[in-house]
C-alpha cells in the first residue's frame, strides 16, 4: 500500500465530510494509456450504434467497459489503498458493481446539476451514511477546456433541494476538478455535480468504477464476467465481484447501454 493507516483514515474522513477525496498520481500513466487505446474503438462503436441516444446529454456518452483485458485489471479495480478507503465508507463486504467510461465529446454542453443516486429514504428528507461510491480517473489530463467535472462539497449530506438552493445563493460553491492522468477521485455519488462543456477537439474519457454496500442493487449497471476472466481472479477479487453475472462469453450478450436515466 502507498498510504499509512492514518492517511487512509484521513481520506475516509474527507469523503465523509466533503463528499470527495483525491489521490494524486495513483495509477500508472502507461496503464491508462493502454486503457485509452483500447477504449477509443469501443467509443466509436458505441457512437455509431447508439448515435441517436447521446445517453448523458448532447455529445456526451456513457459506455460500459467489457470485463476483459486491459480493463479487467486487479491492479486498478482492486487497488489496496482505494479498497481500504472504500471499505471504510461502504463496508468491508462491499461489492464492485460498475465499470464504465463517461466521455464528453467536442460540442458537449453543461449537464443539469444532479446526483447519481436517489436518497435511500426520500420520505425522511434526511441523508444517511454513504452507500454508493464512484471512483473516477481520467484517461487524459482534465483541463479547464476539456470538460472538467464540476462538483460541490458537503451536498451529499443535504436534502437535494437544500443543496440546489445553496448553489443558487452562492453559499455552496461549484468547484472544477482538474486532474492529471493517474489521479483519481473517490466520491459519494450523492454530491451534487455536473459535466461541463468540452471546448477542445478531443474526447475526454473518465473511467468510473462503482463500489456499493452489499445490499444495494442498481439495475442500470452490471459487470458481466466471462468465465475465463473469473477463473483468473484472486479470491479477494471474486468476493468483490460475487454478485455480478458470469457468462460463457461476451460475444453472446446484449451490450446495448441500459443506464439511460442518470440524474437524481
Ligand atoms: O463526465 C463528467 O464530467 C460528469 C458526468 C456525470 O456527472 C454524469 O453523466 O452523471
């Protein structure tokens, strides 16, 4: 592990209170370069096949990654520092439920301010401890120009309307998260945020790995695990992925994106 127990606790505390922590220079740039090379044709195919949908707003796409190399990489999805922080937040028996990429293309616009999950108990108007996390890491540097995520601190523990009101009055600030390739964010998906316009000529792919409480079911996301990939996983990784469907081969499955409604 790269971080001490005390540092892991500090990142945990930051995420609990602010809704987000950032691990700088955590993943090797060469690994992400390889992900990027393998992702580009998937993005092209997705755009050709689902062009009418633009499933995250205009010129903006969400693409589930196939659980094969280079993406099925324990060095990334079972990184010991990330897992230690995530387990502190959503439980030692947490699951990995999502592996995908969000990409604003040139010409994308502001998304509406949103959360990625509804509250567990909307009747109460109260927020709970965390139940779903997104670990985001870009495949290219994220600059002011290419569509940085804009997010808020502390709104994950507010009622949605209160958070939105705070943003409107200026009491809650929208912050742009600029990242270098290799940096990662661990965020509580309830923090209010939005994608911003990509004003460059190049796509800005940002990976998302979801970790959840073991009892949470998000039908929109799933990781289909080919049996040969399953066979090659460590015991710990199998435990992390235990509720995901296993398939003979990815050739047989319908890979159309079903995660369409995304803003809560
Ligand atoms: O890719 C981004 O910058 C944000 C995307 C996002 O928040 C979403 O699609 O839910």
